């Protein structure tokens, strides 16, 4: 199994309650009749599980079979058996019909490395949203890439896993490279080494807004990391709430 998906919840440590409450509040504020919600890049279903408990019908899409395996186990342990999980790439996902809300969290869109594919994702979101449907997502800011991830080193040390996460940001290309080295404790108490590599791309706020305009999205909110705070030069994660007007 891919160790990143196996230990994802330990590595990320995001405030899933904050994100879930923000999505729920946005839905109630802008589209109160919403029932069916789709998570693009759902990972281990940390947000799906919270929204499902609030009564929403959920669909989760992720390219990683290992992530979906973790998601199924988590949902089953919580007694949630109504979530549809699809093993698809979010840049060419397919649904069986339209939904009320689509969201993508924790800089998932930064993992889309080509502008053509990001524009294609916006097209698909527009295609699968009901009239007045919401698109909620976030991206890493340039400040985060420059200040936190440029030549950044992060250590995660748990009883069963040790991980050294090293990042490097190339401002000219707008690409950020992540090298992860894991040491996992096996059954006899020894550690085995594994390595993995990830890549992200920076997209400016201006570019995101231009794509939104191109595909007839109305921007309802742009804020700092799922809060009511305005975006500043020190914002690390920019959150968007958009509505489709067809």
C-alpha cells in the first residue's frame, strides 16, 4: 500500500471541522435546497464523513485506490454506508447526473500541473452542477509557496512511521516539488525505507478568477482559509465560493 495514503490523516492534520462547517454554512447561505454534494480529491473521506453526518448525500472521487480504501474503512467504522466512491482522475471525472455542490479542498487543485487540465476541470464542474450550484475550493497562495514550501523541511515522527518531507519551489516555473522519505516500523520492530515524490503548481488569484469568468461562475466569496477573514499578502490558503449561472 502507498504509505502516503496509509498515514495521510497523521501527516496532514488539517482542521476538518472548520472546513466542513464552512461548506455547510456556504450551502445554507447560497443554496439552501442542496442535497447531493461531490468531493473532488476526497482522500480518506475526512470531510465527506462530517458532511454525511449533517444529512447530505455524498459522492467522493479520488484517483488513488489506496485513498479510497482508507475512505471505505473509515466510513464503515462510522456506520456511514450511503456514500458513492469513484476511482477517477478529477481532471476528467464523470458523474451519473448533476449535483448541487462540488468542492475540492486542501490544495488539491494545485496538484493539477497544466493550465489546460485546470480549465477542463472548471468545464466539467460547470457541466455537472445544477443551476445555481456551488463550487467551493482552495489553492495555495504564492506566499505559502515562497515562504513555507521553498526549501522547506518537515518532520513527522510517530511510533509506527517516521517521515521527512522536503519541498522546493521554483518561482520561474511556478512548480513545487515534494520529496518524501518514510521509515515504517515492520512487525519485527525494524524500520523499512520508502520514497515518494509529489509535484504542485502555483495558480494566481487573477488566473483563477479569469477561468471562473470564462465558464460563467459568479464569485461569491474569496477568503482566508475557510474563515470570514479577507485575503492578505500573508494568506497561505485562499478559499473560493462560486456559483454557476447557466
